[in-house]
């Protein structure tokens, strides 16, 4: 791989666009997952009684159960969203960059 | 039983939870179940099928790339199953069910902590790993840094994690198989070790991956059948299940909310940092990213893997609560028939007792066989990761400085596999009956404090130099080891001192930030000429990481 290829890629404005879009997607998604999980754990540590509240009047199932399950489900849905975005438009952009660099 | 449950709960990894508990000297020899022919027949069928896979894989394994990375020819979906298989050992099913059975909602919170590492691994690492590496994560950290020193460091990091993981698995395997199949402990450990060597030495990554896939499908299938049969007894109503579980459990309504397990924020934070970031430093998991043809499939594999893992974790919550009602009130599962006393076979038998209660001997035998199969697949993945560190990193790149042939690299791997197998068997027998929960904390602590910081900095931070990476990684490693020795699990429980010097069982809260700090300072202070070239090389590496330019291509299988 010649260094000219690398220079052409770096000079390509599409490369800037790719890295900006992908890193925004990655960091925002990570933040959502970490905030959701550690947010729940903060409630567990400091206000555990809040999670003992029944889901609705007279129910045994507490608010904590759907919230705990939601962390797992949300995190998984986000991986799906990330993979979808990264494998479609971002990968197309990536391919354009590579094609243009090889010309 | 309570004691072994606590041991399990404080072990770092879910993967190990029950293995660690088995390791507590609590195997009740007097309660051995009678020879279970269904289980043995199913297990033999599994072994024959996996040996056939190994034979098939051996004929397809020609190059080093075939051997270490299955020629990059595994699809995203297949790799997702294999990753899920690597992460979910027998202990996940047995340990997580036991945790929910004993502590209810805390069990759900605990498994959630072992789940959130997956999306983070995907968002921040999967693509760059695939684009920069070939066979091991050492490829990535030695790409622009000093090859000899970084490979040596990576091999030490990988081998320590692999061996700690392996010992716990071997001891857990011996105890579990003794209990389920009435086989003597030593023979059980030898059988596991020998089969592991056969899979890896002859079939390499192709066989290891397919064994893992078969086992993951069996585990998901067995768990689902068990879940449906158990849930059916409550009319598929979660509210009914919860109400009956609350009525049956000695803690009553408390099991539906947070209890004492994760109540200490500092301890919980340290545990979860190890779980989340340790995942991104486990060599056998990282190695799976090189078995797919490109970054696109690498991403997909995490999506599938985390789907299977998340589903299974949620399933164990239902299974654990169902067991509270079905197993927890049935005298036939308690020693001496005393409900509320010790469970026959110990706390980790909860899921298997549940299988017997809702599906009879057939389902019990099936799940027991799946548990055995699971152990085999997990140790095979570990052995391959360890052998790759020895041959690809130490032999080919450190001792021979890259001047070697593919054949000799593969030959060294096979020898290394045999050596690892023999050592694993010996250690498994040596540590029989020991409480090994601390090894779990060590494996994840080192993965999170040595492997992960160096890996992520190498990919993200231009300023990282060889000196910074080595000092940072080694200080994380040493700090994790020292803190675990001073922790309650070793200082108090193993060495018999009255009080621990470091109050927490998990070191990551201290050792991981320390590794980052030392790596940062040492890199900043590094004004050598090589440091300058290493920083300059980052720009090209960054282009490769982002675009996959020049990445190792996959071949079709």
C-alpha cells in the first residue's frame, strides 16, 4: 500500500465525513447504554425502595423488573441500530472512499 | 448451600459463577444421583458429532489463516452463535439460575452487568479490531509499536487470562461431571482435557468454531424448552409466576426488588467495570473477530451474539423464579427431604432439578449433556487462544522475528495446544476442591486492566508509545494481581488472615484507571526517536482502522 493512497484518502472530504458520522454514532450509542445501566445501578445503590414499588396497584411484579429487562433489551436494540447504520450508508461511503483512492 | 451461593455471587464472571461455587469444597458425595443413561447417551452422541466435525475441519485446514481464523470464512450469524457460545458456559445456565433462585431480582441486575459490555465492544472496538488484526489482538497493539516487546506483553496478558479461566473451568468440569455422570473427578478432568486437545490440535479454529456453534444451539434449545415447560405451569403469566415465587421464597416480596448483593456502590462499580471492560480484553473473545471476512460481518456477529446472550440472560430470570416455586417447595430435591435445607448436589443444581421436575429424566439428561458439551466447547476456545499467543505471538514474531513459515507456526501451535492441555489437566487435578473464586476476579481484572487499556489506546490515541503501553499495561497487571491477593477472597478466605487489606474482591476500579494514567504519563514523557516514528505511524493506521484498507481478506469455506 503506497503512502500516496493514504494521503489521497485523508485529503478526501468524504473521509472526514465518514469518521465524524461513525464516531458520533458510536459515542452517542455507548453513552446511552452506559447511562441507562449505571443510572439504574445508582438507583439500586441509593434509592433501592423506588424499585420495589408495584408496577400497578395490587401487583406483585415491581417497577424494577421491566426496568432491569429494559436495560438489556435497549442495549441490544441499539446494537441493531448501530449495525444497520454502519453496514448500510456508512459502508457505502467507505466503499466510495476506497474506490476513489484507488483510481 | 448459602455459602456456595455467596461465593458464586462474588465471583466476577457469570461464565464462572457456578464453576467457582463448585470449586467450594461442598460436593456432597453421598448424594450422587444414580447413573443417568439418557444423559450419557446424549453426551456420547455429542462427542461423536464433534469428533466428526473435527475430522471434517482438519481436512479443510491447510494454511495458518485456516488454523487460527478459520480462513476468515465464518459468516456473521455463525460467528454470533460461536461468540455467544464462548461467553455462555454451563455456569451461565446453572449459576445464573442459582443466583435468581437464591436472591431474585439481584440476579437480574447481576446478569445485566455482564451484558452491557457487548454493545460497548461493538461500538468502540469491533470494526477497528477486524480491520487491523489477523489472528490475535497482539496484531493490533504491535501494528505501529515495537513488535517484539508488545507481542511479548500481549502473550503474557493473554496466557495469564487463559490459564486462570482454564483452571476454574477444569475444576468446575470435574465437579459437575462427577455429580451428573458419576464419573471419578480425575477421569472427568482428563476426558475434558484430552477432547479439548483433539478439537484444537487437529481442527484448529474451524473445528473450535463449529463445536461452539453446535453447543450454543443445544444450550439455547435446551434452555428454551425448559423455559416453556416451566412457564406453562404458571399459565404463561409473569404476574402469577411472581406471586407464587414471592409466596414460596423465604425472603418473600423482597425478591422482586434490589437486595443486598449489589447494595455497596463501590464494590458494585468495581465489579461492573471488570465485567464491562474485561470482556473487551478476553483473548478468546477478541480472536473471534478475525474469523469473519470483513468488518461488516464482524459487526453483525456482535448483533447476533448479544441477541442470543440477552435472550438467555432474561430466560434465566424466568427459570430462577420458576425454580423457587417448583424446586424450592418439593422435598425430593432437598437433602433428607427437608424443604428449605440444602439442595441435593448443591446450589448449582437448581436448573437441573427444575428440568427433572418439568421434563422428567429425558430433559434432565439432555441438559446435563448440554452442560458437559458447554464446558468442552469453552475450554477448546480458551486453549486455542492460548496456543495462538504462544505460536503466533511468541514463536513466530518474537523468537523468529517474523521469519517463519506457516507450516512451522501451525506445528508450534499444535505442540503448544498439547502442552496447554497437559498443564490444564494437571492444574485441574491439583486444585480439586479448592475455592477458586479469586481466579475469576483475577482473569477479568487482568483483562480489564492490562489487555483492554493497551488495546483501546493503541487504536484511539495517537500519543501512545511502546514505553507508555508497556508501563501502563504492566502496572495494570501488577496492580490487579496485588489487589486480588490483598482482597477478602484471598487474604482472608485463602490465606486465613483475620481481615482483608483491600476491602473489595474486584480490582478494576483501581487497577484499570491506573493503567490508563501510567500509559498516558509514560507516553507523554517519552521523547525518544522511536516514539516520534510511532506517533507518526498512527495516521496511516487510523486510515486502515476506519476504512479496512489492506485488511486481511477472508476466504470462502
